[in-house]
C-alpha cells in the first residue's frame, strides 16, 4: 500500500517568468482566474481565508470569492462568526487560491474592511432563497445542541417568510480585503518552482522573484 510520504507530483505543465508577470498584480490575477475558469477548475473562486486574533492565534477556512477589482477581494460571511470576531480585533488577513489543474497557487495579503450595508443587502438578496434563510437560521460558529435544532429553525423561518422578503441579518455581510502583497506560484520540475511576488509600497507595486 502507498504511504502518504510517497505521494508526490512533479510539476511540468508550465513556466512563469517576469515577462509574463507585467507590473500589475490585479490584471495578472484576472488573467490567472480566467485561466482557472478555462481549465474548468472545480470552484476556482474557493479560497482559504486566514485570520488571527489580536494576540496572533491563527485560524483558516475555505470561503468563496465573490468579486475583485483594484480596491480588493470581496467575500461574504457572518460578522459574528469566528473569522468575523478575529477580523474585528485584527483586520490583517491572507487569502490563498490553489488551482491544482494548473499547478498554481496565488497568495494575497492585506487589510480587511466591511463592505457597505447597501452592497451586503444587495448581494444577500441575489442569493438563492434557501441560502438567505440558511444565513438567518445559523448563528455561524456557535455551539448548537444537534442537527435538529438548525433544521427546526430553518423550518420556522420558511413558514415565517413564505410571503415576505427575507431580511438580510444585521450580522451578515461582505468584507473587502485591500491587497498589500501578492505571490504568483507556478509549479516546476524538481521543486524549482517559479515565484513572483508583488509588494505595495507607497502606492507602487514592487516586483521580486522568490527562491522556490
Ligand atoms: C467550498 C467552500 C465554500 C465556502 N464558502 C463560504 C463563504 O463564502 N462564506 C462563509 O461564511 N463560509 C463559507 N464556507 C464555510 C467556511 O469554510 C466555514 O466553515 C465557516 O465560514 C465558519 O468559519 P469560522 O467558524 O472560522 O468563522 C465555505 C466552505 C467551503 C468548503
């Protein structure tokens, strides 16, 4: 039987150089995201969000990217969840995309702020009804007695809002991570991968190659 220690792939698919990178990490991210869509990566907008408490105790989970532009990377969640509490005491966070079909990862680090209530409410109402009710039913990250408790809460809400618009909970909404650092990683043979980093200093993006 194969042991975990024997599991390894050699990455041979592509290379990535300064010539491909340009000096604008947002347009490079846009290109790589399109490549992930074209390659039919499953959930290309799934990303790890790493947060930490004020004293630096870290935590990470997968969430979905919902938009990005020059201002930042937008995601939606419960503001009172574990991540929400950590972001309220420490707005520094990191995002990580892994697109195995392309042998690529992208790191993004920066400062998180809440989206406007207007944007959160507007996105909330664009979600399927079931997801809207789910957000109302779940006090995300709290301990609950059992599965039935949440199913029961959902059932009551389904009845309550059968003929009414579902209100976006006050504790639910978007965050935007304004990037200060990007790293684009392309797997290469013999673990000698290509890594190009962009650091924002005084509004300008500085580009460096990192050792693999
Ligand atoms: C593919 C995938 C997408 C997810 N997307 C979201 C999301 O967009 N927002 C969210 O709050 N949780 C999302 N989750 C659930 C989170 O991983 C996590 O369980 C939840 O947000 C609670 O995290 P916390 O207790 O650390 O705050 C997703 C999970 C997976 C596997």
